[in-house]
């Protein structure tokens, strides 16, 4: 496992250098951004320096660099997905979470675990809105463990239009993770919440989750079990974001060194209020400008990793983060079991961006990006080490753009909500015209004709 003490030492040394300032600090920031512009990633020393950037001129230069790195890695596409909460039963005591065992709102709002039919109904509602991928989420309760998840994964695949299922579930053993993988789960995701152990202990006083080391090692177990793609993240606001983001970057570097692949995604969730949470406010307040900094540093440090922004943030900030290197957004999210069927139950946290998928897609297009509902890589085996290397070589961008075009065309053909049709069709035309590879352009145009003739699920 990577060395948390080393990360702490680098963090403290970098803070001291920042506080001292002077020409040597300015030179360090200049060199770090120059290295970042190469699109090959950063070591933790350079990442630490950029997380401490405070002058606006350097920050703006960093944001521009992050946008360029994102463009070279994935083009201008932005992947969209939705969370699907299976259960809000939880035996943990996380003081910031609406699912926590001691939540006194239980009687009013209710605990719920979706039956197979209810899970299928939720996934069917998502598919009807145009989603092709769903992230299944559960609390930690032995009654609703791996077998519970697998039964619902298989039913969603067999009975709905969802093409890929990812899972955000509590840490478990290698054998259980193998079972999840065998059921067809694409990405296994679990957040450390905070990498700062004293804060972690304070925030997780009871339940299995209080075991810091067991949670920290989950990604190694997942990769050992055969998951090529894993998702990590820190909950921004529990501790100094500079340390937690640096630790998340180091976590991905460790995975690449040991397993040959970076984290497939790193999420940027900022602490939000939850029902009857035990915190009056976030222990460490994080501004919108700092969220832009976090997103940009994640992008340039981990150029092959998807940087994910949830509906915890408002529409305006989410749009701004796209220009700082974010590459994936959730949309139309409900954070309680049965939420898409309008069933009342405890939410994990409150959301700020409550727009529909169509509205978010149109907003992405207006920002000059390409909304994508692609699920291709997981289904053709372009994952793990292969995905990392393909992206580093610059070969993923053309595939991402082509598949984004096809999924947007399919959405336009099938969507019953037409309020944004003109905007989305404009984005489609612009993307097609922007294809520089003539052979790829011809292939895309051929597949577009097939979509118009009724074929579906076409990809490269």
C-alpha cells in the first residue's frame, strides 16, 4: 500500500514552501504546469505544488492546461450516467451521511431496500429517459450484501435497456468481488472519504467502516479479484482538500505501479447536507474556486482518469468544471431507493442540480462539449491497462468522439422530450464536421444511417 506518512510529509513541505513564497516557489509552479501540459501525468511533488496554487494568474493557466489535457485524452465528450440507490439500510455511524445507523429520521422517511422488481422499475425509468449506464449504490448492511446486489445486476441487464452497470458498494473480500465481477459489473467504486486517519476515525465512530486500513486496501483487492476498472475519491470538506486530493492522486499512482492501471475514475464530491446528519457544517469549507482547482489538478495529474462531478453541485459550477478538465457528470439524480419512482425514503445527501438528463445534455452542448451516453469500452474489453495505455498514446480521443456522436444520434432518434432537439442536433453536426480522419468520418456516417434505419447500440 502507498505510504500515507510520505504524503503527509510532502504536503507539509509544500505548504511551507508556499508560505515562504518568493521566486523559487513561482519557478516551481511554472515548471509543474509545464510538465502538466505534456499530458503524461504528475508525481506527487508537482501535484502537491499545484494544489497549493493561490494566485489567480497561475490558477487560470492551470485551468487552461487541464482543459487542453482533457481534450487530448478524450476529446470534448462528457459522459453521462445516473446513480440508482438499491438500499439505504446501513450499520455504520458516518456522522455526515443520511444513511447512518443513528439517523432519527428513519421513522419519518423510512429505510428501504429495493426488491428485484423495484430495482428493475427504477432502471427501466432511467433507460426510458435515455440513460445507458447506471451506478448502483448501497449502504453497508449484511442483509443487503453481494448476493443482493448481484441478483439486481442480473435482472437489470436482462430486463431493461441499461447497457452497463457499475457498483458503489462497501468494501468486501476478494471472493465476493470476484462474484460481482462475474455478474458483469463494469467499475467497482468505493471512496476513502478522507485519507487523513485522525479525521477518518472521528468521522466513522461505529460500524465496519471504522476500519481505516480495510477500506484503504479495497482497490487492491478489487484489482486482484479481476476488476480492471475501479473508482476512487475523497469527500471534499472533511479535511484539508489539498491533503485528501494529493492522497487520492497517490492512491492512483500506487495502483498504476502495482497493477498497471490508474483509477478509472476519481470523483469530486463536496460535502452536502443530509437528513439528521451529525455535523452542523463541513469541517473544512471549500469554495467554488477551490473546486475548480481540485478538478484541474486531478485532470493534469491523472490524464487517463475520468474526473466525475455529481449533482451535489449546481448547474453553473458544473459547467465551469467542464472547462477545468471534468469529463463525467451524473444527471437527474435521486439519492434514495425508489427515488425515480417518487417513493419516499431517506436520502444519502441533498442534490443541487435537479435538471433532467435532456437539460444537462443541452447545457453541455451549449458549453461547446459533446454529451455522450457511451458504454463501449467496458463491453469490448478496452479497460484497465489497455485503456490507460491507449489514452496515453492519444488514441482514445477519436474513439470517444465517434462513440459520443453515435450515442447522441440514438438519443435524438429515441427521445420523447424534444425541447432541446435543435441544440443537440447542432452539437451533432458540429462534431461530425470536426472529424479529421476521413476514414473514421465515413464509418461514422455509415453507422448514423443505420441508426436512422432503426439499428441500435452501434459503436467503435
